C-alpha cells in the first residue's frame, strides 16, 4: 500500500507536461471541428427554405422551353430522366415528352385515358401523412405494374411535413389527413386538395384478459387523456362495461409526439363529446394536429411508434390509424357515436362514416362523430395536395392520371389494408378537382 | 531547401522575439510560405464567419419568441393562452438529467475499457476490440434509437426498472410505474452513443503517458494495477477529462435517438422512470410541424437555449482543463 503512493512522487517532472498540453490542444481542436460540422449542418438546414423558394422561378423559365419543344413534336431527345429523379420539380426533372405517347405529353386529352409512359420513366416524389402510407405503398405499386413508366417515392413523414413540403414546392404532391385552410396557396400558386382515401382511427389497448370492444365514450376518454382516470377498473369505465371483469392495471395513455391527423380527429371527437373537462383544459375548443395535453402519459413518434408502445406495454391505450391496428391485430375500443351507439372500427363502420360526407369539400371535411347505428365516430378522408398550375406539363399530366387512377381503380386495394373505398360522390369530387389542373400557361391539362 | 531544413533540426531555443524574426526570414526564404499563410488565414476567417453567420441567423429567427416571452423563455417558454406551449425549463431539466445518467454510466465503463485496451489487453485482442468500439460511433443515431425502442425498452419495462425499484435506497430515484420509455432509458441509450468518444480519447491519453512513468512505478514495486492507478491514470487525467467534456457535448445535443425512447412527456419528471423530454427531442418533435411565425420562432428559441447550454459546458470544461494544466505546470 505504501509502495503504491511512491510512484506518483517518482514521476519524471518535465516529461509528461508538454505531452499533456499537446493532448489538450488536440482535444480542443476535435471539439472545434465537431462544432464546425454541427454548425455547417445547421447552416445548411436553415438556408434550405430560401433555396427551395428560389426553385419555382427557375422551373417556370425552363418549362416554357419544354412545352414549346413538346408542341414541336421533338421526340428524339434521349436525355435519361431517371438520372433527374430528384424529388423537387426543379429544372432537372423537366424532360422531353416520351416518344410513343402524345396523349401524355400534350394538354387537352381525357383525364382517365390510358397513358403509355413505358419509356422514359417518370419519378414522382411525395411526402405527407404517415397514416396513408400502407395504402399508398400498395396502390403505387399496382399503378407501376399497370403503367411501368411511373414510379412514386412517398415519404411518410407526417401530414404537416406534407403540407410544408408542397407549400414550399419541394415535392410533386403532398398528403395530409386534414385539408389545409382554403383558399390554399404555396410558392407555386393555388393548391388543389383531392380526397384519396377513407380511413379510421382506432383506439387500441393492451389489456390482457379483456377482449376487444371495450366500450368508451367521450367523457371517459377525455378523463384518460387528462390523467384523471388512471386505472382500468375506474367506475367510469366499469359503468360503461357491465359484466366485464376489469383489472386494476394502471392506464398508460399514449399519444403522438409529433403532429398527426389521427390526433386531430380524436381531439375533434373529444371537443364534441368530452364535455367541459376537455374543452376547459389546455385542449380548448379548436382541434389541433399537435396533441394538446402533453404532460400526461407517453408520446411516441408516428403510428409505428404508438403501435409499438401499445404492443409492449400492458395497460396502454393509444390512437393509431386503423390500418396499423389491423396489421398488429390490436384489440380496439368501441366508441360512442352521435346516435349513442357504441361502434368498433371496421371497414364497414368506417365506410358508414364516409357515407355521411354528402357535401364534402376541403373546407367542410369533418366526418367525426357521425350519426347512425353502425357509424364509427373517428374517421377521415386523406387529402392529396397538388399545385393547380403544373409548371411541367408532362409531369402534371402523369400526376393527374395517377391520382385519378388512385381514386377510382386503386380504391380496390383499400379494403385489404383496413381502409374503406371512397363513396361515389367523393370519387366524383376528386375527378372534378383533378380536371381543373392547368399547365403553366393556365390552359387545362385535361378535357 | 533541403539543406536549410536540415540546418533547422534540432530547433534552437529562442526568445519569442528571435523566433518571430527567424520566422519572417524563413518566410522570405520560401515563397510558398506566404501563399500558405494566406490560405491559413482565409480558412480561419471563413470558419469564424460561418460560426458568426450561424449564431446571427439563429438569433434572428428566434427573436420573435424572445421578444414575446423575454428572458422567461429560458424557463417557461409559454407564449400562447391554450396550445403551443414550450416549457423550456422542463426540457432543460430533462436534458441535464439524461446527460448526467449517460455520463455516470459511460465514464467508468469507458475509462475502464480504455485502460484495459492500453495497459492490459494483448495486442491480438486490443486492435479488434477498439475497431468494434469505433463501429459503435459509426452507427447512426436513428438505428441506436430504434434499438433502444424495440430491444431495450421491453427489457427495461419488465426487468431493469422493476429491479431498481426493489433496492431500498435507490427507490427514491426509481419510483412510479415502469413503462420502458423513461429518463433512465434515454440516459442509457446516450451512454452507448458517447462510449466510443470516451474510449477513443481516453485511450489516446493513456497510451501517451511516458513509459518512464510506468517503469518508475514498476521499479518501486507497484503491481500492474497499482501502476495504472497511481502512475498512468493520473498522468492521463487531463486527456480523460477532455474526453468526458466532448462526450457530454454529444449527449446534450442528441435528438432523434432520445426522442424515440424518452416518452416525450412535457412534465417535470418525478423519478428516473418517468417519461420526459429534452431540448433535442422537443426540437425534433416540433420543428417539422411548426407554423411560421411565433411557433417556429419558439422552436428555434429552444435551439438557442441548447446552444447556450452546450457552449457553457464546453467553455467550463476548457477553463477547468486550462486551470489544471496551469496548476500542474506550476508544480513541475
């Protein structure tokens, strides 16, 4: 033990000093360079909106040249558009019209006509709602089977990202579970809002021993999300579910940490039905995509995060897009609708909610808390956002035809995933909206 | 050229004035020296300009929030009657707690590993092992976050957290329901992420301790462990501390991995098991969807707060190191 103390004294006095100084200098340069990297990254991030704002100008100038080339029938250009697959509709994506398809390259053709764009291929970029991703993935795949010339890259970053991206004109289309306030505009002018699918929001729970269909109403759900109802055998839940043997497990309410369409629907439902406990809280009376009560329970990112948490945690309850709940075979609550009946989410009960939308538009979109014995109260249409004036005629035509296919033939893919096909009047609205697409000169793209 | 170079080695001991004079002479002798000096200065200036531009743009875009809330933005951050509340104080507490947990977990393991690699491990084991540790540094944050969410979280909810709750004294830190996502889990994930920094830098510090020190300790009869404890680690202390400061910087600013495992609850944590939020996780959860105006300005305000905290930690660390170096210099 005594020996142990000696070496310290025995250390050579000058030897370590310069070395240590060198080391400290080294580490401080490492610190500086790390900071530099972070700063550069942040600087790029902050400057990008400026860059994206500049894009439309360059696009419009180059588009005029393309349209003139298109009318002249220049079909010999061989520049490969696949290399210009960049997400933004910038000058790079402007390509010569495909050789074999006059219907696709010139304006004035019918909207639903088949369009052979086998070569060259078109790549469209979209971003938006996470909830619609299973449907989009499937429907875009089938579209690319029918029309090999078109492939779509969809980034499911969330509805608000879809809105921001289309407003800044960095994608070909955005998608949001909640339409933007009309009249909608962005850096590229007027934005059209096209309903593309009908989905529901499930309140899924993980409660071993209790099967699906536990009945919940607005005030009870509000109590859970306000942190006032904290155990599963709370009298409020027991009163709604006579005969069900409820455990005393602690309730873990889980919500989206990011903004979300499902959160907006549930907020709207709780504002309608949750009573003054909800509306007098921080939630207020205006529904919001950002979940209003952030100091209760657990927040997770995207549907996948919420679903993953429910799966792992006994006692958890959370809201997820029905398609995700179906995929994970969750047990879902039956919610009370405006007629007083308790309905579980299913393809038919969500379709019944969609049928309520007799006068649907981007400013009159809510189908939450509908009436009818079989109507599920938490449902919504998903809205695809595109610019009315398509700066690149060819891409505009491709995009219009794609969305028309999605809202008609593509709806057959919906039910397998837990979405419901669009009602006929909504399909008609989508068709009507797409017909108003224009080229950069303001001429209609379709007849 | 080569003859002058040869003449310069070994460098003669010069007074500062003489050194500058000689440097000037040398610059005249070698025309390349001047253009290199220009390059050097331009590089340094560009660098300073980037930092300055970065700070100015951040301050400009967050000015609306600070104008609205004043200095109270640093703790309350609230600006709206009903929604869009940024409880900055809660995020700061969360940031400090998770960083503390990460440091407490990572420093003993990291320094221990570094000591093992530099002093004890046979060569055939040391080099593959350090490659493995460097690989952790190469794993993207989102992957670490996913691993924390999918693999660690259930383990924490069912084994680790209930275990800590049973220990009598620690119970105060670990009460409340065990969900999985928590301050503890976030700190653990951060510990994994900062481990490579600590190991790599501490190892460099340890290996650069003079062999004479080791031999001297040996000669005095110290065992292998005593050599490390009394001669090597004290000799490398400054370097180890520098590594911890760097690691702390990373832990303070981590965003996505933390957002995935912390539970994003904007309330003051009552124990290490409660879900919470950090500045980084709050920024990433709110920035993409922030509306232009006060909303976005407030999120950028959080970035400013984070920048201030990180800068304070770094400057504090540098001052500490400098003082220690000076003290040691005085002794020696």
